C-alpha cells in the first residue's frame, strides 16, 4: 500500500510543526492585536475630554464676550474675502479645532497621563501650534478680531488646561496610593538588573507601576540569588507569562543576557497581545531634556548631552536669582523684622547666626541665618554626633537636637531662619535653588561623586528640601543634589519653588 504524505498548505503550519511544545503555547506572530491596556485608562481619558471641553468652552465664550460680544455679527469677518459669519460660529470652530489638536498631539495618551512635565508640554505644544496657525490665517485674511482670541484665549486656555491636568494628576496619585489605577508590569532581565529596576519603580510609586514578577535567564531560574519579586519564567516565557498575568507592560532591564536578537523575539511574542514594551537603559538619573535618539541604519542610538554649568543658562539664572532675591527681601522684610525681634526676646545672644560654608567650586563663604540655637551650639556638635554614631557621616544632622531653642524650633518649622540667605543670593554666593550648602568638615568627607555638588551654587531651597530634607539619608541627599546639579533648568527651578511654598505652608520645614 502506497504511503502518501500531505504537505502543510501554509508556511505558518510548517513552522508550527517544527517548534518545541513550550513555544507552541505562544500565540503565532501576526494575529490581530488584542489590547490589554488598563481598563481605567479609557474612563480617565473621558474625564479629561470632559474637563478640557468645559474649560475651553468657558475660555472661548469669555473671550468672545469681552472682545466682541456674544451676539456680535459683523457684516464681514475679513477685509479680503466677502464672508459674513457670526463670531459665535468662529468660536465654535476654534473650540472644535482646539479639542482636535489636543487629541492629535497625544495630550491624553496613556503614556503621558499623570506624567507631569511631559503631559503639560504636550498641552502647551498642541495649543501653540493651533494658535500659530490661527495667527497665520488671520494675517492672510486680515481678520482683526482674531487678535482677541490670540491675546486672551490662548494664554488663559493653556493655563486652565495645565492647572486641570495638574489637579487630575494629584487625584490620580491619591488613587494610586490606595492601590487603584495601577499599571501591571513584568520585569525582564538578569537578577541584578531586575532588582535595580524594581528599586527605581518602587521609589517612584506615584507612577503607578505594579510589579507582578520577573522573567530571568535560564541559569538564574536555577540559582539561589534573592530578588525582590517572584520568578515567573525565563526569557522564552515572556509572552505566555504576560498573557497569564494580564500585564499591561513589559520592562526590559539592561542585561548582557538580553542581546538584540532576544529583544526582537520578546517583541514578536508580545506582538499579538498589545502589551507595551519598555526598554530601561543603563543610564539613570538623567533628565529627559538631555536625552536624544537618532536612528542609524535601523539602530536607535541614544545621545546624552553633557551637563551644562556655564553659558547663557548660567547668566540667566544669576540675573533671575538677583532680581528674585531683592523682591523676596522687600516682601519679607516685615517678617524678618518680626523674626529678629522674636530671637532677641526669647534667648540671649546675637540675632544672626554666621557660619562658614563651602560654595561654588569649593570657595568658602559666610552663610546667614536667624539664630535658632543657644550660644555655643557649634562646640557641642562633635560630642552629639559621636553619641548618636554619625560623626563619620558627611551630613551633620542631630536627631532631637537639644541645642534648639523653643522659638528656634518654631522658625525652623516654617523655614523662617533661612530668610537672611536672600542676602547671600544678592552677593552672588548662593542661588535661590541649588544643592544644600555644607560645612568644610562635611565637604572633607566627600567622595568624588559627592564633590560634583560643588559644580553649581548652593541654594536656599532645592530637591533635598522639598523631598523631606530632615528625614533623608546622606545617600539620598547626594542622589538628589547630583541630579539637580547635572540636569538643572530654569523650568525645574520654578517647579521646585512651587514645591517649596507647598512644603513650607504644610509646616514640613527642618525639624
């Protein structure tokens, strides 16, 4: 009897016949994508649409009523075209275009929702493009009433949109602290890389990443190395684990055991699931504004700009510091007078406390503060540090410091003791925003990394203050100060100033 063999009709069937059983459990490449995006994203996006629509409608109607009147209907809206259109129709058209631009330029994309600056910049960018187009059209048609929308609706609308997104971001953060509105993430990489990425995600809980587990190399599945998450499989199991655990994103941690071919295959396995693929580069603590990508022959190269310590940005910062410091001195002068009287009446000794600190490029200067401790407090510091076992730490901080006076504790709570430092800023010795100024004895204990803090002027406030300066470890203080020193920008300074106001009003100053 003749034996006949039946050839598979399709190439996909021939491939499937040869692959191992475990890989056959993966879905074939090329099936229609079934998204597994978080169910809360669409509902949250709808809320953004509604709030955007309400704010833009109010802005545009308000602009029309101020400049033109609600019922204004001119004979012609243009001096070049014979058109007769009610201004209200133009208001509606601008509303529709503004909502469309916000959508087209991804201001409500799940990848920027709640991210802060990236979301705000997209809102501003979309609005700027729209009104740039409006300005060009108005110029060509010689449509004078458009100036009212450009001068009023544009800045007011952008401000309201950003404030709205900020409010929604705060609401989202509160929900995430309660365990809601989370993004389920699967980590992939070597144990050390997975541990590092887990630490970074855990430190930034407000991002809403919920780590479900990790996929490791085959050898790591057999060893006893401890990692902070469950081992759910190897690199070959990423697709099936992602579907089984219903993850929303897979994060690839840098690893020598993840060569380009392995990354491609992981991407293929995720192709039919709709799961986002995130690649975590080996570089950390680098601001996004310093990172640029450029495709070269199909290879996405990442460029990292060197930190900027000189040039126009530095000059602009110095000029801004000088102006803001004088404004602050004038506005807070009654408060400084009251604080000085309080210090003088509540404890013997001088009103101001002067101490040598190390500033830009290691240059010493005399910092000014309202005195918050008893006389001779400096002489007691060494003994107090030895008693609590931190004499060898470059952060001279005494827990429950007995040297602080009762009134000193009050002015420290609200950061009133630091108001005289605005005079240090006027003299050019300090900046309003910068790393924490430290004593010479502390600087003497610096390693090479910590020494980079001296590449910028010390500040009255900074990331170290708004992040809970009295509760930070030395390592966290260095990390924050180095991040600021290498990534600072005027926009970041403005944000830190806003955080400082919030911190002071909430009575979270030094303790």
